[in-house]
């Protein structure tokens, strides 16, 4: 009998990922993999050999005990850093990251990198704006903000921007929330003159609130900040890495109305209170349509791996440095109790 040829197209193999995570992130990363349609082939943890075996077993992956050795030989399509990193992380090694990038490994991290303005110059790639590591999930790259960006100019000159970001355990550090918020502030309003911030850190066993850490990667708890600009403009942010449920939203008030944005949608409200534009029906927090942390991360991981996905250009080199400087100014302000200028950090780093 003649050989039968199936008319059904073959299913392409899933992209394979190496994931570096903490034990509390297993459920989140499993959901990310399912929604981004990737296979977790390797998994490890900074908590040590036993933890690496535990997370790998939970994700049905091969354990990674020595991350640097694994990175030197991996043929993964994606490397996803989910764990909160510390000094000496591969994320602080631009030569290693460039080598992975040149081999075609896509790099994504739930923690911003580099972590200081001083380190930024080591990560520069000439005049190119290509990113070595994609920070995920970025509000600026979310579906809601990409749609809203097309109508921002229609409401005139912005006056105030208010941003709220809340997350729970394992969904990213307070530094991640701060960087994400400041990236959005910078993309809409530019570089501020000063930032006045306060940090309510975790409570110690004795009941005392811990002081802000010395580095951005040490930031924990809640932060509020007033961001001051010239020209009668301002921004405020309210952030937490220990609020339980994922939420990211922003409200921009301008001469011609109010623009509300979240991960999935936007709404434009005219001065008379009428809704004049919207991307889709807004959903309430906690509903089945609420994207949550896993969906927000998965959407951007899928974009990284899909060559057909629309691209949003990264911030120019000076822009990325400015966002880091804004984060450092907020941290210093929380420590000193005084407003601090991002320009100070840019000058110290030789970026100005």
C-alpha cells in the first residue's frame, strides 16, 4: 500500500529554558512556562545544592548546581533569572552575558541589571541600544501601556502621573517594582529634578522596622516617593513587594483629560467625566481575566522568543542610566530623609 502522508502540520518543539529561581517561585514559574508555551529543561537555585534539586524535581527539569558552568555550555533558547540576586551574580558579569547573547540565548530577568549607575558603563554595547538582558515584566512593554502610548499625545501636556505597583512573595523584589515604576515615569515625563522617598522595610523579630539597605538589591517592603519636575509637573509612586496580590496601574492627568492604564488596558476620561476612548472592557482585580504576575511575565517572555512579535525599542543608553539614577536617588532619600537628585548619580558615574 502507498505510504500515507498526514495533512496535519507537525507541532514545532517548544523552546527550552534554563531557569534560576527560589523555592517559593516554583508555582509562579510553572505558570509562566505553561502560558508562554516553553519547556523548562534545566532549573537551579542560589539557595544551594539541595534547593536546586528540589526546584528541578518540582518542575520536572534537570538540576543545575553550578550556574556559571551550565551557562558556559547550555544550548537553551532562554535563560530566565527569577531569583533575587546578590553580589557576584552572573547578572553582574557583562562578558558572560555578551557571550550568551552572541550564542543566541535570549536573556530575561525579573530583577533589573545592572544594579547601579556606576556599573552601567560596563554593560554598554558601543552606540547600540540592544539590551543584554530584558527586564520582565516591564510596564512600559505591557499590552495596556503599548496601546495607551498611541493616545497620550491626544490629551495634551501631562501634569501629574501616579503609579501603584504591588506584588507578593516570589513575584520580584522592591527594587524590581521601583525600577519598573521609574522607567515608566522617565518614559512619560523625562528625568526629574529631585526625588523624596520613604521606605517601610520589613519588621525584625523584635518588632523594629529595618532601615533601608545600602544597595538597591537590598530594598524590601514598601516605598512611596514624590518625584519633582520643573514646569509644574510631578509624579508619585506607591510600591510594595509584600502586598500579596499582583497589581500595576498608572493614572496620567493632563490638560485634555485623564488616562488610566493597567497591564491589559487603558481608558481615557475627558474633563467632563465621559469615557472617550478605551482599549477594551476594564477588568476588576482578582477576576479570571486579571492577568496577574504569571501572565504579565509570560507575555513578555513569549515576545522575546517570537521573531514576529512587535518590538518596542529599549530606552537609549542615557535613558537606562537615568532610570537607575532615579532608583538610587530614591534609595538615598529613604536613607537620609531628604530629597535627592538623580543628576548627582549620573555625574558620579560619568554619564553626564
